[in-house]
């Protein structure tokens, strides 16, 4: 496994998420299956960086 670590500001993170979402929509089920682990890691990283966003979504 290759591990790549990058730092993104909020705008860059949202742009990457939007780009990935568009690729999944254009690529169909196969692309979605391949992208799922990546999007799960992105979501987890966002939650760690912004716990207040999760709290406001739940309350």
C-alpha cells in the first residue's frame, strides 16, 4: 500500500470532494465502488478536522 498525505484548506477539500463526486456520477457503479474507500477516508478526515460541523448536523 502507498500512503500519500496532503494538506488541504477547506476550499481545496470541498473542490476535491466535488470533483470526486462528479467522476463517480459520470463513471457509474464501477467508479462508485472504487471511490467509496476514498470518500469514506475524506469524510472521516473532515469530521476530525471539523467536529463542530457534525454536532450542528445532529442537533
